[in-house]
C-alpha cells in the first residue's frame, strides 16, 4: 500500500500515468529494432526490478482488491519479458560469434558467474527453475485462481442478499450498500481476470523452454555455417549466451509467478499484511515452537549428525517459544488488573423515596451472560452500533424519534437468550449462538448445511447456525448469512416497526408539533388546542402508525385535522380522512410508482351485508356469523398468497365504512394484505380488479 501511494504521488507529479503506453511502444520497438548491448543490460535490469517491485507490493497489500490492476500489470510484465527474449535472441544470433559478452554484461554475468561458465550446469539449473515455475508455482496458482473465480461468482447472489438484508434492517445506509455492491462486483471481476492472467504466466514458462532450444540450435547453425566457428567453440559460446539469456528471463518470471500465487491464496484482511498475519497466526502459540525445538534438539544429540547446527536451531526455537510465553503471561496480567474491581464500602442505608421507584423502560433489551460480548465495545461487540442504526432508519421512515434502547444483562435468562420488552412487557425473545453465524433459507437454496437447526426470530424463516468458516459455502448455496448481532438487531427492528404506535405518546406528538411550528406556526396554533385537544391528535397518529402509515408528512396531517376537526372529534373518523389525504403516500409505499394497481374487491351484495351489520352492531362488536367470517378469511388468504407468488402487492379495496373493521380483521392473520378505501386511491392511479370475494367465498 505504501508503494502504491508513493507511485500515485509520483504519477501526479511527473506524469508516470504515461508509463503503460510507453511500455507497450517499447515492446513493439524491441520486436522489430535491433538493440545495442548497453540498452539490453538496462532493460534486463529494469525487468528484474519491476518484477521485484510487483512482488513487494503484493506482500504489503492488505486485500487483493487493493491491487486490482495486478492482472493487467502481470500481462504487461509478461509481454515485456517476451519482447526482451526476442530482442536478446536477435543479438545472440547476430553477435554470438564474438564471445560470451556479445549480448551485454547482464547475460554474460548470468552465464559466467551464476553457473560458473559451465553450460551443462546452466542447462540443469535452467530446467530446474522452469520445473519449479511451471509445475509447482504456476500450476498451483492457476488452479487456485480458477477455483476462486468460480466460487466468487457462485457466492455473488448470497452476498447481494446479505447486503440487502443489512440495508433493510437499517444497519447500513444506501451509500454503504452501494459501495459494498461495487466491492462484490469488483471482487468477481478481479478473480475472473486472475483466472485468465494465470494462463499468461503458465504460457510464459512454456515459451522459455522453447526459446532456449531454438536459440541453441539456431546459434549452432549460425556459428558453424555462417561464421565458420568450430563446433565446440560455437556450442560453448551460443549455449552460454542462451543459458544466460534464459536465466535472466526466468528470474523475473519466477518472481511474478510467486506474486500471482500469493495474491490468490491469501485471505483478505483490512488491518494486516502477510507479514503481520504470519506473526499473529503462525507464531501466536508457543507450543508448536517448543515441540519443534525438542525434536530438533534430540536429533542434534544423535552421533554423526551436524550437532552444532541442530542444537543452534533448537536453541533459537526454544528461545522464541519462551519469549512468546512470557509475553502472553504479561498480557494476561494486564487484562486481569484491568478487570479487577475494587471493593467498595457498604453504602449507608437510607429511607425509601420516589427516586427508588423506577419507571419502566420504553424499549428494553435483556441478554444472557454469554451474549454480553455482543454489547461490550471493549470486546469487539457491534450490537450497540447496529441498534443505533436501527433506531436511525426507523426514525427516518416512521417520522418520529425512536426512544433509546436500555440494555442490561439478566441472569434469569439462559446464557444464549435475549428478550425485547416494550413498555415493560415482553414482546419477543429468542436464542442466538454467539460463536456461530446464522444461515437463513430465503426460500430457495441449492444444498444442505451442517449445523444447529433454528429459525430466524424476526420472520420465522428456517435457518441453520453454522461455523464461521462455512460462510462462503453457505452463500454459494443461496443462504443469507448474518452474524448474531445482526440477528438480534433485525428482530428488534421488526418488533419496533410492528409496535411503533405503542412507543408514540403525548411527548412525541408535542415534539412533532413544535418542529412543525417553526415552519407553520399559525397552523399549529389553530390546531391545538383551538380545534382539537392534543389527546385526539395523539390517537389519530397512533392509529396511523398501527396501520403501518408513516407520519413523516406531519404538515398534511395537521392541515387535514385542522380542516375536519371542527366537524368531528372522533379519532376513527379523523383517521379515515387523514388516510385519504395521505393516499398518494400509502399507495406508493405499497405498489411503488406503477400506474395500474391490482386490487381485490368484495362482491357488492357481501359489501352491503357487512355495512348493514356494522351499522347495527358497531365497529367493535360486529356480529358477523362465524361461518361467513371464516369463508371471507379463507378466500382473502388464498388470493393474497396467489398475488405474492406472482410478485404483485395484495390490496383489498372496500368502501370507507367497513375498511377499519376489515383492516383489524386481517391485520395479524394475513401477512402482506393491505386494506384500502376507495377514496384513498389517488386520481392518477388506475385500478385493475384481479379477484372478487363473494359471500360464498
């Protein structure tokens, strides 16, 4: 990362952004123009330095996506090396009869110093390097790239669903969701590119072998036939030059192959590079070091063994194990001192007062003792921040400030259990496994997971508690994978949204009116208390929230209440007129911006029958025959399920007098059915009747 940032600054100052086009032009020039020996030395040195720089950038990169241009860099570096091979081959064949230094000092150094001037040794060393590069490194890196690309593409739907789940739960905002979607797409593009780029590296290794033999055979022909050299001298000169040329090319090729293998085999981390991961994971436990020291030490005591070397290495391993053990002990003592609670003197007993009578929490969350790390920031708990995100999202959606959540531990609960209370009454409770992840079945998956069976506490979906290392596999199978904090936060969000009307009271209503008063003071002054008492306004707003109607548009609500408040102070009647005024918002929340709205209606005879019954008995004591009520309920449930399967919203459209009763009738029994009145449909929307419920079903 540091190298990349330095290069970025240099590019902005000196125009290094032209580097890639210049390299391409340079490669084209090397293919057609003869190069002098000095320029070849410079380019070979640059090629080695470039490969070393790429390898170091890979080692210090925290995540593969931080070096997303690597596949392109790999291709350019490979083509540059092959162009150098062509240029050097031309010089070797044209000038090789003059001696081992005909192709420059770099090739001569590799031919003389590295292999001692012995071309037989050079061929063996070259073949060993090619075998290491081709058989071990490039083949393994290519296989890992192929598998990573396939699994990354297979896991994309699951990752997208996880992002949508976090967005819907209020844990992230739209910008964060967009950034995470871009990252998922970039990851798939990167591993797909690496799958193809690995083929270039493998092909380069094959090309190195062919170029070696072509240069040797061509050199012998040129040296013997054209320059009249003796066969032995020609074999010595051209073989040394060819081997030096091949070794100069194979060294950067091997460096790039190693860089490719490292970047596709490492696990992403946002805080640690490879060296830091090695020290924290490989050297975290002193036991393997101590056992290795003991085994090496025993081998060093065997007669005939190189005792000094073995014992020296055993001592180094033992010293490392001892130092790690001491460091861990010191860390444990520091943690113990921080957790030590000083003994306080017994408080003086005092008389009881009203301060001892604590009011109930509006929203409470009680957790078992094993879930305490989820809410403790010092232990890496994220539940507090996620609950804050839930409150922010719901406050923006519903139109009033969701109260704070009071979190405390409860030893009466089972260790893995939690309980959500609203106004001191339990509204929901469930158990989570803090050391595992929940894989939720969204309805269609492609396999079975091993784990602890369970259910999503928010929506009752089938789920499996899995080990963290199964996350990618579960997402590949189509499961939505969430951590325990997200499970609790999503359950809390669902309960708060379903019971928002219980959290809204006089104080919240007054705050809404005070905020509106800054923009429309005359409207608020005429509404409360001149037209309506605050209690009636509170009841109307609670009715709206109970029917999942947001109260964000408080100006429209206040204007409607001010207009109709002089005619009636019945909260039910006022709620109906406010719903009609908010019809555009209600319909858009249900069906989006579609102009045509599919609806279910009641048979006119049935609707008239219900109106007569409700006029006689009243909304709260509707004396509808149980058999008829069951038939209506069954028919509505069937039509709702059919519309949901077709991907359409389920809307029951009825007359205003019977809408409140039908809304209560289906509220808790038919999920997804919305009951609207005719006067709540905006004028710019068209109604399409898709089903009619008759008296007989």
